[in-house]
């Protein structure tokens, strides 16, 4: 139960818009992942108790309540409703509806969006280019499998 209290305090403090040191940002990111794992696990438990196979938004809301984050349920539900309005129920079907891309174009677009997300997460710091994976090992050993 102490972990839940620590996580709740971290969530409440992380909403403060102060600048963070790299070490502090990593600590928050670690706690964020821990929080997501905790909510996911509890959501899965709620889902299983209801003999369901797919976690629904209602399971996540119940998990937040069980874990002591009931104060956030209204805000989370409002965000979920907004998401449904913007994406799921949209007659356009999403941002890229009607646009056909090759697999290569889609992969390039995905990488561009990841870079934008990384830049936002790093408070506007230019994204670092990731090194290309070494495919020579795969090509050389493809016949040996």
C-alpha cells in the first residue's frame, strides 16, 4: 500500500510545470511507468473478476478507484469521452483517413511522429537520430535458421 501512496504523491507533484533536471525527469518517468503498470495490472484483475477477456475503459476507471485514485476518475472519464468524440466516433475516421501510403512511407511517418513525441517529452530538445540497426548479421544468418 505504501507504493500506492508514493505513486499518488508523485502523480500529484508531476503536474507542477517546473523545469526538471535529467535525473529528476528519469525518476518521474520511472514512476510513470510504475503507475501505468499498476493501473494496467489492477484493470486486468477487474476485467478477470468480471469474466471479460478485453480490458474496457470501465475496468480502468474501477482500477483507479480501487487503487485510491478516485479523485481522478471524473477527469479521466472526461478525457476518454473527448477522445471518443475526436477519434472513434469521427465520420472522418481519424487523421490519416483516405490517405494511402506505402509501407515505407508509413514507417517514415511513424518515425517522424516518434521524433516529434520525443522532442515534446524532452521539452523541445532536438531529437537524437537513432543509429541504423546492423542488418548484416540477419542477412548472413537467414539461411542457417
